[in-house]
């Protein structure tokens, strides 16, 4: 065997062994209602939680007991946890305002970061986070539940193939009855309904899903303008923030309507895409209906059912590990990418401005 061939073989074997090692993860905060996602993942063969930063001891004791994790892994301070445990990656499960401080602590140490949606509370925070990620060459990705929906993946594939013609209208509806009505934890409710810590109410909490999908389906194009109307239909439950919003995004050749709300009677995350010759209805994560136009108001409809996406695109942590280990490369406007989610924050900030001023905001 030639020496060059042997060196290549050794490298490939070493790389494969590296990829198979568990991803050492630190958890920044436990107050997010989605934190069970990462705590439950600790039982898997590919993920190992090496440290948790949470100052609320009662909350930490409750959740570590529930998920069978040792309190020995819990630190009061994020910086202390990062130094003591040296994780490869950090997942942020605190309030959205603190996403910036997580990146400020992790990036200089070369630690990759995944935050729960949205990326940041403001364009200013998002720009600072992006600058840190680029300076220290870390991956900074954003997790959305809808990213892992096979119905969403298939809808994009059908649209890109031109099967329903060019997209002319996109409608995305997300939400539920409201955080208090669905009994989220007191720790989650405290910051979710705080305009500083969450950036807003339903307009941020659920508006980000549609902004993320729209940016992806428009291949990274920014909208020309953003118009938003918000209401507070549950002042007794959400006294500081909106709980219902409608956001209209205009693009050169399409229009997008986002309907984030804490007033839907039934929890939903669905999407409708209208082309010139047909329409796609992603009713939920596993069901996609395809309607092809026939005559004036007729149509032929086909329903597709899915179980899950192919690994590593079926789960945020498998995906994050694959990105870190270099097994996959994010496209510039992938649903999880930094570029996409900077635009998402720009859209949300413009939507909040529009709802406050009662004027359409034109993006620069």
C-alpha cells in the first residue's frame, strides 16, 4: 500500500471515529418550555449533556429529577459551566433576550451555539451575534419545530420542481389558545409574556415560523415591505404584549400572509402555498395535500402521508451534530442558517414597528 493511500485511510478512519463520538452539549437555561427536547435527548447514543447553566435551583432540581439527570451537572453561571465542562456545543433554552449573552460567552471559546426560535429579540442583537459567530468561526443555528416536518420538506420540493407553477401567495398560520390557557410553566410564562425578554407576544413567538419559511421558500430574498396589525384579545392573561397578529409581506412577485396567534381554539402549525396552476396544503407535519386546478373552481386533490424526515434532517440535535462534525453543510438560506434567521429578525422588528405606528414599513 502506498504511503499516501495509507495516510488517507488513517485520516478517514479517524474522521469516522470522531463523527461517531457523542456530541458534548452544554445547556444554557432551563426556563424555555421546549427544554425537554434536549433533556430527553441525553438518553440517546449520540448526545451527552456535560453541563447545565441555571440559577433557579428549584427549577433545576425539578427538571433533572424528571429526566434522570444528575444535579452535579448544574452550575449557577454559564461562564463557569463552559470553563468546567468544555462542551463542543451549547443549546440555549432560556429567554430570547439572553441569546446574545450565550453567544458572547460561547463564541470566543470556539463553542457552537443552537438557539430556540427566534434568533434574537432585535436586529441589533442579531447583528452582534452574527459578528461573534463569524469572528470566532462557530456555527450559530436556530431551531424551529417546523424545520423537521416532512410535509414542509416535500412542499418545498414540489414548488421548486415547478409542479404548481411560480408561487404567488403563501399563508402560514401558527399558534394555540395562549401560553396561560395551555398551562405552560410559570418560569416560561414569566418571560414569554414580557416585551423585553421575548421581544413581543404572539407576533414574535409564532410570527417567526412564517418569516423563516417565507425566507426559505423565497430563496433568501428579503420582502419589499412589512405591514402588521396586532391586538390584545386576552388582556387578563397577556397584559404586557399582543396575543394576536396579522403580518403581510410583499415581494416582487408574491405576497405572504402570516397569522401568528395565541387565540386559535386548536393548536396549529400549517402552511398554504398557491402557485399559478395548483396549491399545496401542509396541514401538519405529516400530511400534505396537493390540489391541481381544473376549470374555474374545480380541482384534483392528492393527499400524501409521511412518517419522518431522513436522518440527520429529522431532529435538531442529530442535525446540529452533523453540521459541527462537517458531515453536512448548511446552504446560505437553510431554515436553520444564520443568514435566514437574520432576515427573520429583520421582518419581525419591522412588523412590530408597523403595528406600533400603523404604517407599512419598507425594508432598506
